[in-house]
């Protein structure tokens, strides 16, 4: 992966980089195997996952990903759920521990 001007590199290995700028993080994955057989995936970090889930599940429940239809704790420690957009891009909503601002 090349240098990203203006972004802070938070993590980097041979296949994954996490970059940040202006309070926003992006996860960049480089995997020819998964690119050839899988659809793109985008992850969005939030401090309000329950609120976002309620909104999406109420307004557009048909977009909820069949394998991630509810907010659940993942083995890597984040609470997540996902949607599939109209082009089958997977959008994961993620909240890390210590960022519980929902009520």
C-alpha cells in the first residue's frame, strides 16, 4: 500500500491498513483472493450503534445482511451489524468497547 498524504496510519500489515484523518477511520484490505471471489466491504465506526441499528431496522429492514441482521459482539471485541446495499456492497457498522453513548 502506498503512502496516503494527510492520513495517519494506525495499523499496517501485508493485507490490512487502518488509516485516520479528521476523526474518521478507513480500513483498507488488499487481498487478490477475496477481491476475485467476494464483494467489496466497507466498515463504519460509530459510538451510536444501537441508535443506527434501530433506525435502519425500522426504515429499511430488507437491507440488513442475512449473516449479520442484529447487533452482536464479535470475537475481535467490537459490536457489529451489517447491511447490503443495492449493489451488494457489505457495509458493516462497528462500535468498539468504551464507546457506549447510546441509552
